[in-house]
């Protein structure tokens, strides 16, 4: 039967690339449960027994446990709160308008307005979608977006198992203008007594 020290050494040796052992707990005699984390505090779980150590494929976001069992619409509500807090703390620019919505089969969609094309495409490397500063902002927004994610995907087997799909999108000036026209049209139709689909709520 493996001791706690032996189990820890086996668990450390089994750590997947980019991850380190975070916790190891004895579940019952001869069996330990492990948690590995990467630099973004995403985690993977595993076990250690007398037969050796193993690590699960599934990756969990750093806030997944807070929302385990919740529906997509509840996760979207959490994301709205997180984006508001990120603006208040200066993690992302305060002037951004961040719309989070559940997209009728398209997962959770995040649209970010308030950025100029000059910002989006300044210092854009060849072949890149955005410039350097915009890409750094997008990465921050995506880290917040993925905090509640559960990803059991395996690209080698063409298998994709996400808790929620979707994306974060930085809108160009033309796309922002188009959205403004759509909002005006919805407001006009409401004023005329028409029925309007539910719009995404800003974060």
C-alpha cells in the first residue's frame, strides 16, 4: 500500500505538460485523489493507487466548482458580473460595452463594443486578426470567459466536449454601427407596438 509520500512522488511524476501538482488527498487506504493546475489555474484531476498514477483528460476552469450543475443561462449571468468587476477594477478598459447572451444553440456569445479600428488593428502582425494591444485585451476577456468552462475535448480523436460553446468578439466600428442600427430598429418596432426578440444584456 502506497504511503502519502510515495503517492505524492508518483503524482508529481505523472503531472501533464504545463501543469503542476496542487493538492493530493487520501480518499481511502491505498487510493489518493489529485488536482493539477496550470499557470491560469485551470485544473485537471487524477488518482494515485498502488498500481500507479493517472490524470484525467478533462480541463476545468478556475471557477468551475462555483457553478457546477448550473445551466448555461446562469453561467452567462456570472460572466456579466465578472466583466463588470473587471471594468471596475481596471482589468479591462472602463469604457467597454460588453454584451453577454445565450445564442439559441450557439452557446454563450460575448460582443465587445467601444473600441476604434485604430486600436483593433494597430501593430497587426501579418496574418493576425488583431493588432498586438487588441490581441492582449482579447486574451484577458477570453480568460474571464473560460473561467467556468469544462473541456473534455480530444483533438486527436476529433472529439469536442465543452460545457458551453461560443466566443468573445471585438467588434469593428462597422459592426458596432450595424448593431446600433439594429437597436434603433427594435426600439422603433417597440414604439409601434411590434413584437421584438429578446436582446443580449450588456455586461
